[in-house]
């Protein structure tokens, strides 16, 4: 099955910095950089090319505002911690302020405020604030001096009830493509499945499992396992015969955004309005390469599972990401996150670790110690057989 490759992400060249803050560390963000510069100049709308910069040309007043930390995803009820940093490139000190507003779904401000920010000459000054997310659609923060706004940023809080918009990765951050707003995903946390039974699916072909006669299925597979032929992805023997055509998740370039968040958006946008009864998702391997924080991974996956339920999907089948050669502790951390998310949402965890069999990744099935980035011919046949059990 051939699938057009139409997605291209462009990241402008901007200043990136990393800062460890909040309740956990996003290791993937350290690899890609975590800071976006907001230039100080005349009041301006953030540029389409760079959502973290109010005016790309800089400003004669020598003031700037940088985003040091913004969570990619979190559970409802947890505060959103926004960390900014003011910069003064002048020799003389500057008295400025950070002005913020919390905007509800109706576009009206729920809360507003301003706090002083003393900027020493050739120095920096940090600013941090926690925001409660209940009823919040947007956050806006700006740098002002003498009543004049020099730079501003806008954050969109994406709740479970919101349609997943078209997104892009810009400046190492996930943004809404149409508006350029920085995105933070918030999802309701479920601690246990209510009045349902959760159990893993047996992998042996032909075994009884809870999905038998479960209705039509949609299948999503890692795009990294397909080959690009004439600008199209070809899954070759990975597609089960007689089953649904697989749709690709990725391949994703590591640019500071957790690939699992990109995958969640791709799944949700690809589903038709009348969603199938069953959705089978083999999570992409890029989060293993990026060392995505396990808690962030669980939040993102729970967000996907919640939205699948709301779309009417009766059976969500999840397979953990696998990539041969990944350190075992890293593999286990993400597997634990997948297990917790699947159990909480009564999704069927169909394993996946069996695909790490060494012989299935050899470039030459007869030659050990030489491996490729995707399963070999035997591996693809093995995966296709196991997928057939899930989509039959």
C-alpha cells in the first residue's frame, strides 16, 4: 500500500536554550533546545514563521523575553507552569514588567495581572507563574516598559473537548498551524477502568481474544518501518492480507516535541467522522530515540485514548514502541507508561516486545551483529501475522 508523503516541517533558525524546571525533566527537549526568543521591539503579532518571536528583526531598546519552560502535556487539575526570562542587552538597567492574561473559551479574560521585572545591564531576570487550567483556553504574556508592549506570546490549552487542530513543529515546539499559538495538551486523568475487564491479548495466531468479531478496524503503523519509494511510503509485507490498509505514524524528525504527541494528532485527524469500532495503533519508535520522559508519554497516550473513546471507538488496541538496540531501561520505562495508560482506559495492550527478537532485525537473516533500522523480511512477515490477529 502506497501512501503520499505530504507532511513537511520547517524549523526556523532561532535561539534555543534548555532549563530544568517543573516536576520532571523532558530529556527530549534538552536534545532539541527549549528556549524561543521573543524580540523586543514595537508591539507586533508573533510571526507565522516563528511563534516564539514577536518581531524577527530585533529591537533598538535591547530588551527580549524568552520562554524557558512550557509543558507539552499535563493532566487536568495540575497547574501549568510557565517560565519566562527577560534579557537586557543594554549596559544600563531597565525597569520592565511581565503582563499576563488568562482567557476563557468565550474569549473573555478570566484573570489579568502584571508583575515587575528588574533587568540589570547586560543581564537576565527570570519570571515564573503557575496557572490553573479549569475553563482556560488561552494564556497570553507580554513584556512591557513604560506602558509599551515590546513582545508577546500566546499559549493555546488543548482540552479533551477541543478538536485536535492541524499542528506543526516550529522552533522546537508544537504549535497550532493556523494561529501559530504554542500548544499545551491537557487531558483528564483516569485512575482506573470502571466496570470493565482489562487483559492483554494473546499473541499466538488463532487464540481467542476479546477482539474477536469486534467490527471494522483502522490500523496505524510506524512510518519508520516503511520504505520511501518515489516519494511514497510502502509498507511492503507489513500489511496483513485482507486487512485494512495501514496508515503511517511518522517518520518523525526529533525537534524537541515528543513524537507520541505528533502521533496522537495524526491518528485523530486521520479517523473519519464515523470512527471504526476498533483502532489498532503500533506506537512509533522515535520516542525511544528521543528518551521521552515516561510521564509525559503516559499523559500523551491517555489523551489519545480519551479522545478515541469520545469518538465512539469501542476497542483501542495499543502496541508499545520497539526498536532493536534501544537500552533495556529506556524500553521498560515507556512500556510501563503504555501499560498504565492502557489499564486506566481499558485499552487492549497487545504486547509488541516480541518484535525485538534479534533475528528479525538482521540485515541478512543469516548474519548476526549487523542490524537495520526496521524489521527485515522475516520480521515483517512475523509482524503481519500478529497484526492479522488484531484486525481480522
